[in-house]
């Protein structure tokens, strides 16, 4: 069973293909493989109903996942507590600026 390519794998293959001579069989094979792996999954084309069931199940899992809910709560709290007058609300930038104004104590 062939494994799916990660973004890192794809980037490495693209870099490798770019070093090869244009029109070479190796370069063509790499690019053809990348194009083939980027196509839409056959489940979508062959059985749209199955794909919709899978997508719904995945979405429901992600919505009900306690870890994701915790991460969202942490992010919400972090945004609420940020300093509004700093660039992008970053507390580190404000602290650094204060330290510079105080002479680096």
C-alpha cells in the first residue's frame, strides 16, 4: 500500500525535480507522480454519499474533541488577556519595550 505524501515530501521532490535537466525522464517521472498524488480522492468521485458520511463524521469528531475545545478555550483566554496597545497584542513586546525604557534593569 502506497503511503500519502506529506508536504515536506512534496517539497523535497519538487526541489529535486528542479535540479534535474528539463525534459529528462527522471524529472518527468517525479512531476507525474506529484500530479497523480495531488488528484482528488477516488472516494469523492466513486461514491459521493460515502464521502459525505466520512466528512460529517470527521467534522463531528473535531467539533466534539475535548482537546480542541481546551485549545480553543486557552486561545480565547489568551486573546482576552493580551495587552491591547502593543503590536499585535504581544505581552513580550510590551515587556521588552518597558525594559528598554528602564535601562535594561
